[in-house]
């Protein structure tokens, strides 16, 4: 019943087959299980990734390890990720490394792919914000995971998919997907409750207690794709070229409006083929006052997740990364949706400039 959507996704993201799931995290967990990543296996993920990514890796039964990120950009630097992979590799241990295109930046992982091939590890492209869509990027790895849940660049309201050229892997993924119940309203409400509970713990300065909520997330990981979501997905996919062009225009408008605020605010200047939000690095001394001032003015300024080692200290005790902590203290993200026209972006510039003047 979802053949049209699967074929459209496979074509759009340069894969032989696409297998649909109710959520991207369901696609991740199914892929980890289909690849046999458990026991002595290791899954290497960014140290500042979404907690749900950690939950998927943990639920698969593999050892979860965190890779360092750049304190200046918040993404995995290729050389550092390849080096971490070589450090973790040892005889008898296999695993997978997630090549994660955070924030919609299209990143080069040439060295990491080479290291994975030499060491017998599996490379998985984690492309939550469709950075591989335009220009269409060749699928070089075992699989590519895309998301089309709420807030993503390819926003169809729900869902995720594994894209792969491996027919046997695709067959196993379809078998796993067939056992998953369709995503429903109960699951959405359950996720909302967990998100609010975790936010309350962070706001109360009790982030380390988030680790105890991990078991609650297990019931949110295995969901199949609702066939009724096929038409919204096809519509979002057809509109994606226009949506990307519009988001690029707003990104450029933000960049122009924020010019001259260096060094207090600096735009992360990487190849953002699918802009999720404008990613800005701020002086940590001014970051929170600026964010608070923007929010008070009705501007949806965001910050990054705390490092996973901060929220899951026991599970990740081998992998505290000061770089991820530094990034979480300095990152600001600014929205690129249709609400942000030139007037609203210029209002944000005025708010930021006024706050910076008051702080100096």
C-alpha cells in the first residue's frame, strides 16, 4: 500500500530500495538489528546527537560510544571521527559508525569511510534533514536513513526510512517493519510527555536524572509506517525542491542581517545543502542573555541538546567530550520557516544588537 512512496524515496535519495517506518528512530533500531549489531558490537554516534539516537543504539544491545565533535561547528570532523574509529577497533570487535549530517550540513567523511572499510566496520549515513537530496548524492554506505517527521526539512508529519542497495538487507528490514504496530496518537502523546519531563529536569538543573528515563523511551522505538501517511509524504517530497530554495533564501537573509556582530556571534560556515536552521556560534558569556531576549520578543531562538555524556553519565562514562559541552554552551539556532520574513529577521537583529550593547 505504500509502494509509491517507497519508490519515490528510493529515487530521490539514490537507493535501490526504501523501507518505511513510523519514525526515524524505528528505522535506526530496525537497521541495527538487521545488521546484527549487538553483543560485542559497537555503535559510534556523535556526542551531541539527539537522545533518541542513543536510545536506539542502546536498545539494539550494542555498546554505545560517543564521537567527539568540533566545538566551533558542532559536527563530527572527518579526521577526528576516523581517528576515534581506529581507537575503538580491536580484534573480535565489529561495529557501525554513523556518518551524521547534523543540521542539514553536507559533510565529507572520506577518511572515516576508508577507516571503516579497512577495519571491517559498517558505515551508515544518518541524513535526518535530507542533505543528500539536492544535489542528489551517491549512496556509498550500507544504508542511508532519512527522516520526515515534524520539524525536519522534509516534513511530512511523521515517519522515517532506510534507503539501501542491499536486497537481502532490504528484505530483512521489511520483515522487521511488518511486526511493528503503526504509529498512532497514543505514541505521539507518550513522546510529548517524555520530552516535557526531560525538559523539566534540565530546567531544574537535574540533567543527570534524564538517564533514568531511558527505559521509558524503549516503548517509543518500534513503530511501523501508517499507510494513511503516504499522501502527505508524497506531497512533502514533491514540494521539497521549492522548500529547500525558500529555506536557502531565508538563511541568506539571516546571514546578511547578522553581519557585523562578530566576534560575539559567528555563523557556522559549512555546506548546508538542506538548511534545518541557521546555526550560530555565540560567545558563551552572551549566548543565554541573547537567546532569552529573542524569546521574549517572540523569536524562536533555540539551543543545542546538552552533550549525551551530560544527560547519560553512567551509560557514556568512557566518553566525556569537553568539545560537545563547549558547543552546547555556545550554539544558537534560528528558524527558517515561512514565519521569518525580512521584517521579522530585521527585528531579531535589532533585539540581538541591543542586548549585546547592554552586555558590553
